C-alpha cells in the first residue's frame, strides 16, 4: 500500500495502524479524487449527460473482500 498525503492519513490515525491505516487513507484519497471529478463535471454542466463507471482490477489482495465472488489479485478467478 502507498501512504496517502497527510490530510487523508490523519483522520484514521486513532482507528487503524499499519497496512489498515494505509488502506483507509488510500480509500479516503480515492473518495476525495472522485469528488473533485464529479464537482468539475457539475461545474462544466456535464454531470447530467455523463456516466461515471467504477471497475475493479481482479479483487482484493489482503484487506478487503470480494463479496459474493471468489479469488483476488494473482488468482485465475
């Protein structure tokens, strides 16, 4: 995992440590980035005609769950 900038790490410091802290900070950074993209689409008047799609890259590698599916990165599933 890659540490996110301090502003994304700090809110999770009392609730997680190690890889869990890094994982949470990465998700917070992703959420903030998506928020900026959506805000820009709205500012440009494009949000009503734009579809934002999220995809996965073969599931989790440790923390996280594939939900109803099986496998993860490095598997054939």
